[in-house]
C-alpha cells in the first residue's frame, strides 16, 4: 500500500472527503476510471468555455474556442489555429 501523500490535490476538500474519494477511485476498474476521467475532463472544458462566454459576451463560438485553446494550451497554439483558419477561408 502506498504512503498517503502529504500534498492534497484539492484546495477545497477536507482530508476525510479526499481519502473517501480516492478509495472510490481505487475501487473502480481501469475502464471505469478512464471513463470518469473523460467525463470530468469534458465537464471542466464545458465550464471553462462557459466562463469565457460570461467574461466575453461579445465572442462568437469560434472566438470562445480560440480563447479556450489560448488559456489551456498557450497563445502560440491559439495563434497557429487562427492563422490556419485564415488560410482556409482565403482559399478560392
């Protein structure tokens, strides 16, 4: 059995609740853990995009996605995607 970590992975969860959650994750099959990770990741992306929409109500859906890329993967990638989109729309 692993030693408990001295560092919490959350900032708003009690140690007892965190231990219970970790026990539940450890009891899951690998497939269930992978599914849970995908669901949680999709929900986090949805919430992030909703926050961008609240902060920038003038953004269209494309601008929301580009801002999401910038915030999560870096400005360079977002700029590369912008440039790629420009090139595609300029084709005859």
